[in-house]
C-alpha cells in the first residue's frame, strides 16, 4: 500500500530567517523614500502610508510605482486593518486606475497589492465589492500579453480576490474561465493570438487550480471544463519543468475533487435509455483510458534522469511531486506537509490544502509568516492557531469567515483526512462516477 509513512510525510520547515526578514523589513521602513524618491524622512507608519496613498494621485508613473512598492512592503510587515478601514475605497479605486492606465510594472504592483488588500479585509461585503469592481479592468488588462510578469500578477490577484470575495461557485468559475482564456484564447477570422509562454502557462494553471480547491465537484458546470484532463496530460510532455509540475498538481486536484466526467468529454446523452447506457459505457472507458495514460506519464516523470543543464533541485522537486501524485492515484495516500510558523506547526493532509498553502506562500512572499501569525482569515482557512494565542489562553476566534467557509472543502478537513487515510481509494470518492472503478482496478 505505497511507501512507508515516513516517506509519504514531508516536513517542510520555514527557516527562522523568514520571521527575521519580517521584523527587519518593518524596521527598515522607518527610513523610507517617498514621492518618487525625492526626500527621505523619519515618519510613523500611518503618516508614511498616507503619503504613499497621496503619491498614487501623481502624474509621474515612477512615483506611483514607488508608492505601490512601499505600500506592499508596509502591508507585508504588518496587518493594516485600521488603515484599510479608513482608506479602503481610495486604495481600491487607485489600484484599479493603475491597472487601467499604468505601465506593465505599475499594473503588476497594483494587482499584487489588490490581492494583499483582499486578504487583509477578509471575506464579506468589501471583498465581494473588490471582486465585482476588479473583474472588468483585470479582464481588459489580460488581453494585452506584453509581459509575463504583468499577466502573472493579474492572474494571481484575480485568484486571491475571488478566493476571498467569491460567494457562489458561479462567481469562482467565472474567474476560472477568464484564466482559461489566457491559455485557450477564443480565436476568429483575422484574429492572431500569441502562443502563451511556459511561465504564463504555469501561472495560469496554478491560479486555476487554486480556485478549483474551493469548489465541490458536484457544483461545477458540466460544460465548462470538458477536455481539461486531456489538456493537462499534454502539458506533462512539455519541456518546461515548471509547466509539468503545475499540470501534475492540477491533475491530482482534479482526481481528488472527483466528478471526472466534467473534466473529460461531453456526455450528450439521449432520451433512449439503451443509448444512454451505451454513452455511459463509452464515458467510463474513456475516463479509464485517460487515467491509464496519466499514470504512465507520471511514472516516467517520477524517475526522470537529469539532462544537460538540469538543476538538481528542480529535478528532485519534480520527482518528489510525481511520486506523491502516483501514490495518491494508486493507493489513495495524500501528501502530508508540516511547516513551522512561530513555534507552531501548520499541517496539510489533502491536495486542496497543499495547493492553497503553496499558492498563498508564493503570493505573500516575505509577508507569509506575518499573515499566518496574525491574519484571522488564514487561521480559519487552515484551521491554524498561532502558538502565542495558545500560550496567552486566547481562543481561536470564529469570525465572519464562516460565511465563506461553508463552501470551502477545508471546512471539512477532518472528514477529508479520515476518508483519505482509510481503505477508501481515490476514485471511490467520485460520487458521480465512482462506480466506474473499484479498488482492484488495474491500469
């Protein structure tokens, strides 16, 4: 039944340097250059933030860029709840203005800050307003694919804003469709579309997967994601290692979510019951074939030898990732991870949780530790209570995020953990097509 538990369980510990970087970053901002680098002054944090917000109105693009960079650093150093309460509307509108009119660098900074702003305000009316107001300018900005860094920031921002502000599965799928169009653009007569670069594909697939973690497979639109398993399978054969890993994790998540018929081919159905049975049998065989192909690809990637110029760290990352996915697909074991944050362990035990955690860690960068220590929304998402709260006797606060979490698979993490550790295997979890496979299926 798979490798030993010690081999399956990852222990990924955050270095103490991560926490040190947060405090040193905060201290360094006591001397900050404002208004495009014209003068350096000693100011308290709130005054500094006020000056940065004022600088967002300046005509000079470089001034706005510097202001956005300073605001991002301040929000990474501290959770600025009070400042957001006073300046939310201004921050939102100025960032949207930057996305509409700014340079690629300004768009990347503004969109990144919008994601941080959403995580700071947490779920509720403000986050939902952010989602509604941001969709149109982000959609327009995505049409211009001049720079990968800009597109990646827009995709990550859309993912975070939807993750926090989306109230219904339909809203989440709408954002996922926008992402999908980046790598599957709608083409027509006399319309030329540039082929997406590997970094753009990686960013899109990662953002798409992040949002899929929040949806129950049964709630997915049956027409939206037909053929996506086949598409991810083609990505496993690409030369770019980051693309392969992103596609592999997306496939692991798809199989964990279940409802595989919604990710495979369209089942047109028929009023004739005999024809219905024939179509169903064809669908079963097709899904079995897809699963067999994916397993073979992943076996190869899990033992791939390093080629010329291949970075050993990246190669090991690929091997480990695909070994974990294989163990999940074949034996039902999900990768367990453990990260130490402020003396307390943050653990994950499903692909949903692991993908969410890795995406947020990548997005927040140096602000990840601070947010995990103090951001109540993230505490609720991961069921994490910082050590200092335990020591002070402060109970984990159940906030308004319950409204958001009722539809999040993470709200039933204990149930998922039990399911995955028991004899039930991966494909048996698919309630709609689970009958297509048994624990003894051979591939």
